[in-house]
C-alpha cells in the first residue's frame, strides 16, 4: 500500500479500536487530520468535548487559537498534520492515563513514520513527555531538539494559553520560529520545501 492508503487503514483501525477503556465512553475516535506529507506535525494530548462530537482534532476554542497561530506564519490546517497522543476523549477531559497512552502509541508511531515530518511540535506536557521525559515545559518551550534529520519542538498547549493568558505571547513567539527551523533543515538536506501542488488531503475520520 502507498503511505496514503496505509494512513487510511490506520484511520479505520483507530475508529473501531477497543484497546483501552476509552472505547466504552467515546462518541467518535479522533485519529488526526491534515496533509499526509506535511513538513509540520502537531501532536496534542487528547480530544476534548467538541473533538469527540465531530471526530476532528482541535475544533474547539483551543483549535481556534491554533488556527490563529498557524495563520501568523502563513499556514492553515491543510498545510500541516494534526493529531493527539490519545485518539479518544478521556471522560471529563481528565489527564491521559499511562495505559491509555500505551494503547495509542503504535498508532502515533506509524503516523509519524508515514508522514515523516521535518518538524514535530508537541503541544502540552503529555505530548512533550514522549521526547522530553521529566522536563518542565515552562523551561524548554520553543527549544528544538534534533533527532536525526528532524526537529522536535515542545510548546505550551493552546488550551493553557486560554486559561492563562501569559502563555499566549510565548506560543506566538515559539510558532514564529517554525519556518526558520524548516528552512534550516531543508538547507542542510538540499530540498526545496513543499510542492506547489499539494497531494490529496487526508482526513482520518
């Protein structure tokens, strides 16, 4: 199968997944959505109420702020790929549990492998913990870590900026660095960036 076809197959498995107890309380699983060859992959923590209702990532208030952050660097949702550590909403929007993160890990692993983004942006501490275990987001936000030819950039979750406005300018500052990170990676690899004609859009519903 092509990478696109494999992503669609992952979508189908996520939508019917029964690997943890969240399958009993979800309305819709939320595999992810966006460009299947995106340079930027954004990974949040888990679906909220609106995401659970619609089956799409970041469609509530935090999603509107994310759209604003992307627009500030000349991007929109169709230019990036957005997903979460958890594919199903935890009841009451509680924190993800370790067994739930483990249950979803293989799905996220394959999404990263297939999309192969130049930059991964972690949104929130549970996403950050995958690459920066034990770190404090207030200390390392916006500071990229190189992993081979890829950069992983930890950032505050947009929801945190809604609850605590002091984080909003930090998020904007960190997002504005992303084009420079991509340009640096492309210069090192000799690539010219995203193709002018985008491929078929992927919405893992």
